[in-house]
């Protein structure tokens, strides 16, 4: 019996497309490795679903408990999840100086599901290194009873099979704007730029221009594409991440249920001002993210999983591998609404969500803390040409920003050690 449709699908992470995500913070003081290890290991009783390994059971790949320590490394160099060097975990931590990051398989969770865990890690870590007793409100604590809403079927009270086809379904654009994606020596050179923006200015700009942070950045990326290549006639297609759990009022569950809305900006709309462009983009997002669409999307996903139950494991792996590797749009914007870590905020200078660009040419991850927005601008090439076009759009819009850093961008990869019988 294959895992239920709402349980982790291990085949969604492959060596070719690791599908890894992460969270990175810059703290006010250098990271204490011993205190971090203590916090991470103590929390396995509160978050057992993140301390797992992959196991082949019959014709299925499942996740089971992993009693080995989570690997915490004092280097930014990546390792391979699920491998011996990661103690077979789908989770790993790294730090250098005062920067700390956690990386996890996206087949297990999403940003909304992972943030509560990361907050708990910081809560126990900072309690140790500062000697402070922080207000635990909003923190998932050791000793808590783990609620069913956090670990069970998030949609158990919804009859997904009865969901009707929605009135509006937006067909994706197939011939969309692409950036040149040079490959050197057969390898991608992923690059990340880290940006900081004043929260008050961004929110006021969104208020005045009928937008939201993810809509605004989608429009700015589209305008940057026209600046970068004004002769290209193709539609700029941008994906905006949609948390399907949140759209249906399910905020506690840790599982990965992210979908995307297509926000398309054809060439004839290149001269739209920010207000008009944001209004159009926001309308497209609202139409696709409404609850009836989400329920129907979940119904079709559930039906797909049930269909794959009839397939051999290798066939399932091949289908998912092909789907994971398919390029889908020009750009992608994701906004995990963290806003605050509560009493821990004074000890945090920056916070970034991390996701490697793989199905789009640029991936922008937005987060917010301490009255600033932070953006990870990731691209699978090293050229700065498009990034400079994006900065020019920020300048024209009068949006203040700081470039915090630029660096090679590599999240943990995946290699399934000691699992034979399926080619992932």
C-alpha cells in the first residue's frame, strides 16, 4: 500500500532535481555549535516528522524515524541529503560566523510548515547562549502534546472527491519569455543575490498600487524582462506560490501543499504603469487561489496519487522525475509571511527563505522581519545582466534597497544511499 496522497512523496526529490528548501538567518553573534547541536537534538521529540530517513518497503519508498544525529557543519559547502554523509537525514544545518541555515527536503514540508520548527530551534538555541527566559507564546515547545491538526490529514474534514470543477482555470502559456541559461562544463553556476528593503515603504507602495509583495515583485520582474530584451515578443509568465493549506484555513499542518498561480504579462502590456500592471496581476492571482480552485486542485492531485498506486515504483519515480525537471515559467516569486519571531527578533539581523531555481529562470523568495523585507534572488547562471535590469526597475519605481551580498548558491543535493531496486 503506497503512502496516502497527503504524506511525503520521496520521489519528488531526485539527484537531478533535489527539490531542497531552506531558511537562513544572520544572528547578532557568532553561532555556538554545541548549543545548536543541543537544541536540534532536543527538538526531535517535538518534531519527529523532520527526523526521518527513507526506506524501501515492498514496492514503496516511505519515511521512517532516524535516530542518528542530524549533521551540523561549520561550512557553507553543501552535502547530500539521504546519504551517509548526512546520516541519511532529509534535514541538515550549516553555519559560518553569525550566519545559520537549515536545509530540508521539499518532499516533506514547505516554508509555512518548516518555519515553526526553525523558530523552536532558535528559541532553545538563544535561550542557552543568552541565558534569557523568552516568552514562549507562539513557540512549539518540548513537552507539548502534538495535535492531530499538525501531523494528520490536513483535509480530513473536506470531501475533496465532491469538489466541482471551478468556473475559472487558467491555461499556462507554453511559449514564454526565457533568459539565456549558459551551462559551463556541463554544470549550472547558480548565483544568489541577497537584498534588503524597508518594510514600511514596500507595504505603502503595495497599498497605493493595488498589490501585495509577491504581486509587486512579479510585476517588477516582468518589467525588468522588457528592459533586458525589449525586442522579445513572448509573454512573461511568472509563478506565484500559493499555500493551499492556508487557503483552506489549515495553518498548523507541516506537510508540503504548495501550488502556483500563473501571472502572465503579454508584450502589449509592457507600457502599463505599476498600478495597472499590479491590478491585473493581482486579479489573476485571486482567481486562481480562491478556495474552489484549491479544492479542485487537491482533488486532481489525490486522484493522481491513487492512479500511481497502480504503478510499479520505478514507473512512479520516472513520471515524477520528468515532471520535476520540466521548466514551467519565466520567473517565480514566493512569500512566506513570517513577519516576526516574537521575542527572538532582537537577536536576528536578516532572514531569508531559500529555494534553488530549477523550473524557472529566476527564483525570488521574500521574507520579512524587524521592519525589513529580505529577498533571495536566485538564478541558475552567473551573469548579472538581468539582475541589473531588475535593480533599474526598483530605481525607476523609487523603491529603496540594499544589496547585502552576492555568492554562489548551492543547497544540499540528494543521493539515496543503501536503497536498491529503484533508479531515482
